C-alpha cells in the first residue's frame, strides 16, 4: 500500500516555477514557435531554389523524417548526457539548422538543414519528456504531460502567425532567422534554470510505482543499451506499442484529411485554412482537463473516448458537402484530439523503467511518430486507388481499433490505466 501524505504536509506544487515551468514549458513553447514558423516556408524556399513541387514536398517531408530517424539516437544521447544537457545540444543544433536553411544557396544545403531541425526537435522533445517523467510523481504526471502537449500545440499554432508577421518586413529567410533566435532563446532558458532539489519526484516522498501490472523481463542492470531495452520490453512494445502506433496513425490522418477534403469540395484555400485554424483552436481547449481526468480516473477514461470520437468524425468527414459542415466535423476532430492531449506521453512514462528510461521513451516515440507518418499514407492510398472517401473511412476505422487496443493492453502495463488497476495495486484513490 502506498503511504498517504501526512495531513500536516503541504501538497506538492503541480507546476514548480523553476523545474517545470521554466525548465520545460517555457523552452518547449519557444522552441515550437520556431518550428511552427518554419514549416509553412520550407516548400516555398525549395521552389525558390529551383525545385519542382514534388521535390519541394520531399524537402518539407525531411523535417518529420528527421524526427523519426533521430528518435532512437535521441534516447541514447539523453541517457549518455542527461536530459537537460541533451536539450542544450538539441537547441544549438536546431539554431544551426535554421541558420543553414536561411543561408542555403541550393537544395543540397537546404535539405540537410531541414533534416537537422527535425532531428534536433526529436532530441529536444524526448529529453523534456524524460525530464518531466523523472521529476513528476505518477499521480500528477498526466496533468503535467498533457500541459506539455498543450504547450506544444500552442507553440505550433502561434508559430505560423509569428512567421507571417516576419514575412511582412522580410523574405522567407527572415523566418529561419526567427527560428534560430527562438531556438537559442530556448537553449539559454534551459541553461540558466537549475534543478530544484525540492521538486516533486526528487524528494524522498513515497511515489506510486509505474511498473507494469504484469511485468515481463526486467531491465538489465548498469547502463542499458537500446538493444537490451528493446529485448527486455519486447512484449510491451508488441502489445501496448501497437496501440501507440494506431493512436499516432489516427492523429496523423487528422492533419491531412481536412485540407484534402477541402480541395475535393472545391473550397477556397483561405476558407480551408480558416477551418483548419478553428479546429486547431478547439484542439487547444482541453489539454489540462484531460490531464486532470487521467490523473483522477485513469488513462483509459481519456484515451478510449478520444479515439472513438476521432474515428466517428473521420467516418463522417466524407459525408460533408459544404464549408459549414466541414467545419463542424473538423471541430469534432479537434475536440477528440485535444481530449487525448498527452495520453501517449503519459502511457509511455507510466510504462518506462527506472533504468534505461530515455532509451525506452526513444523507442516509444519511434512508434508514435511512425504511426503519425503512416496515417496520411492510409488516406493517400485510398486517393491513389481512386477514392479519397475510402481512404478517409479506412483511417476512421483505425480509431475504434486504437480504442480497443488501449482498453486491452493499457491495464496490463500501467497501474494507472483506470481506478480498478490502481485499487488492485494498492494505490489509495
């Protein structure tokens, strides 16, 4: 039984200013503003350098590709250097990548610069995830990580507007310089913020275990490698990891289907952009309430409804025939996505071992990011076969599949899946 805190003991602060707000939230927001500002101008930059539209799209895709390719090295780097030092390295590399893109004289220079930005984002994201997992008690973890996910969404939302303001006074190169400046600002913030020894999770207070309900092989002693972490947790990755992949695919499809269906309906690009913006605004509304529900009731109370709602919205999308109806479905997608804010990070943190945590989370993010890349491919495959609606419906079916996988496997690998698993583990509700 986990000991209850003394009635005279003041409750731990949920968001300590030094370790959580200044150490993670602020640099995360600033970093994501730079990435969000750069995303819309990568393809135009490539065309300005003489590429075709197809090649420009390939160059733009190097940013998420860089994230996927760097997920595993990011875990190893964070384990070797420590989470905060890995964030510092990532911030510097991102700044150099942005500067390289601003000064790129050709596609041969622009492409590796974009790849470096994506790789730096992977390291930064992984390190801050691992850092917050380490310092946050499990019964407060979902609120902290869902807020981190919300900060990421807000940064990505603000970034294009910041880039648009810069474009009013300069060309696309100025946007990359903005990215370099904010990457350095995020790095400086991480550098000047020192660990707070009284932060929650670092004291000697009792903390509920985040070990699986039904454990597999235990982590190897010493300094685990990626290979040993994958071997020791292969059963988890082949079960709950599949759920992570499916959730990522549903979320990835969501980012693609609204613009594609807007083109299919013949809507003006400005109207489609407005619909996407409204959906993004709805997405940002629920991150803290979602985290609070996950902390109080369990992860499945958010993960399952989120996937079911997104699945229903995706199935309904091809039934829309006008901008208003498309906007309604887009808002439902945003609502479902926002409802599930932070759920994958929280599940990954719950299941991560004390030793080899960074490597474990790197493997976890590979599944998450691979799913996010696979979702749009499902939609595109339907379009290539002659039916965009069929592709969207196929993506919609992934929603119930993800919900079922979460319901089946989360209770096995985290005691925080729901109130029943907590009660069985002896955690006071």
